[in-house]
């Protein structure tokens, strides 16, 4: 066979090499995308938990005492007998898409923050107890939550590790 001088194009080997390289890049990008989603949900939870600590500091400064535990009355945080519910939980709002909080468990002074539109701590093991990860319901397996718990005697606010939802 005779080759024409003006014949141009790619060989089969060149095309196969390009396809292999693109496949490798796609595989690496898929792995990286999975960790980006998890990192973004963790960052959203961190961002939602931060204002509670700041509001607790403001409340302690205002009343010159640690808020007590238990249910609040919905009143102002003005006295040494004000609760965490009135001084912190009710005053902080979570804005943004995809991050919500559960109701305050007044028995444990704790609540969950979830990276999903629904966040509940059903009856049974309460938020903040050892069984809390099994009790928090906030969507599918890609969503995450953390439990924030206030200790009235010390004024400590602990934030649990981020856990995959049920």
C-alpha cells in the first residue's frame, strides 16, 4: 500500500493512551470529590456549633453567673437563675441551607446539630448520652451530626465527634 503525503490523523495507540490517561484522571477526581463532600459537611457543622460558645460567653458576661440547666421559660437572660435554654439555645439561630438542630433535651442540656434538613432526637436514649449516636436521626448515610452538651456546674460546653447519621 502506498501512503499519501497529505494523510493526517492519530494512530490507534495514541487514542488508547489518551483514553487511559482520561480514565485515571476521572478515577482520582471521583475519590477527591467524595472527601470534599464529607469535609464540607464537617465544616458546616463546625460553623453551626461556633455561635453557641460565643453566646454562652455573652450570657455569662451579662448575668455574671453560669446559666442553670433545664427548661427555660422563654424569658430574657437577665438573672443568675437564667437557664441555658433561655440564655443560649433559644437565642442562637442557624441560618443557611442543609444544617439544622434538634430540640433541646432539657434533661441532659444537649441537642444535636445535623447536616440535613431534619434533625431529631427521638424518645429513648437522649442527645448527649452514650447511646446518642443511635438515637439521632438526620437523614441518609452521607449526612453527619454532632451533639452539643452544656454542663451547668462548670459552664463547659462539649461538642461530640462528627458521626454519620442513621
